[in-house]
C-alpha cells in the first residue's frame, strides 16, 4: 500500500513539475497581458472608490425587484457574499487543475489571459456607466443617516489611491452595472466553453441566477443593475471571445504546447533549408514536377537505346 502511494505521489510530483515548466514558458510570452489585466483591476477599484466621494444619499428609487422579492435584512447580507465567494474560489481552483489532474483541456495562463480580457472590457463599460449617472445607493450603509453614505474630502493623495478591503465592501455610487455579476457571469461563461462537466455547467448557471436574486433581496443593487449586467456581460464576452485567438484544446491527442512567433519562424526556416515546405499544395506540386522529370528521363533513355 505504501509502495503504491509513493508511486502515485511521484507521478503527481512529476506532473506538477512538467506543468509548471509549461506554464512558466507561457507566462514569459504573455506576462504583459496578465500584468495589464491586473493593473486594470486596480484602476476599476480606484474608480469605484472615487465615485463614493460624489455619492449623495437619497430616498430609494421605485424598483420592481424590491417589490417582488422580500428583503433579507442587514443581518443576512452575508448570504450573497458567501455565494459569490464560493463561485470565485471554485473558478480559481478549476483554472489550476492542470497542475494536478492528468486529464486537462486548458492552459492556466492562457485561460486567465482571456478572463482578464473579458473583465477589463466589461469594467471599462461599467466605469463609464456609473460615472454618467450616480444613483442613491440602496444598500443600508448608503442610505440617509448612515455615516458611511458619503466620504469626507481626502487629506492627501495616498488616501485616494490606497484601496482597502473595508472601502470595497462599503462602497456607494458604483451601481450600474453590478460588479459581482460581471465576475460571476464571466466565470460561468468561461467554464461553459472550456469546462467538461455538463452537470457543473448547469449548476453554475443556476447559481448565477440565485446570486442575482440574492443581490436584489439584499438591497445591494437595484434590479436594473443586475439586468444590465446579464445582457452586457454576455454580449461583451461573445464579441471579445471572437476577436481573441482560439485557445488550443489540450484534450486532443498529440497536441503540443503552442509555439511562439519566434519558434514558428525558426521551424519554417529549418523546413526551407531542408527543402521541406509546410504547405501541402506546395508539396503536391513539387512531387508532380519530380514525376514529370523522371518520366522525361525515361523517354530519353528509351530513344537512346533505339538509336544504338
């Protein structure tokens, strides 16, 4: 038994090392996209915090979702955050499964390049939207009488550019459209395309719907914030995904690591030096030409023999 466990542990360690080498090579080629996406996450957080300085509490707007869904109450506000945390952590763990499991379909670095591209496009639209019209926040800490509804003027620039977790949880003014739904829908759509378990896909969409209802019932967003997120995120992901180069499917047998531009140029140069071309039409033309030359040589050989 111990021998079997040791052998399996050795295989797992070799798999992790091999996958780490592969992902590092991909990270070297794509680090600019990863870094750019992370910087944009900071910019989005900075914009969401900055709009809080311009927020003015007011009476709640008329909302059909508030009328239809019972209010969970301030003491149950953690429910929607718990669901979101579960979705977020589950997706992050799934993107790193190639390091552990033998059967794999994605590259961790490449999947995060796509996810960050989706997030950045959606968040750019979100910043424009919530700065265009600053609605009075429906959340409890954004209502009239709450000391957190408005932020005092900052004493220095560091206070503006420093993002703390408390400021993220108790922000006001960044309503249209829901940031929680941006992340959740991007994650669900990504797994819908690259995941392999049909049951998990169905559960993921169901959880996204439940989370939408919980956000409204918790009074963290108006219904319009959630509805706009549903069609905006899906449309953005659809169009951005078609603009990006398709990610190779690792589940196909014989598929190797995608070559960089320099590697492809070297490979083509080697083929040309060896007289081999990657174009099947070119190879077929060359073989036909060689056949005609051989046929002519045979005819010349026959004529010479007859003359002799």
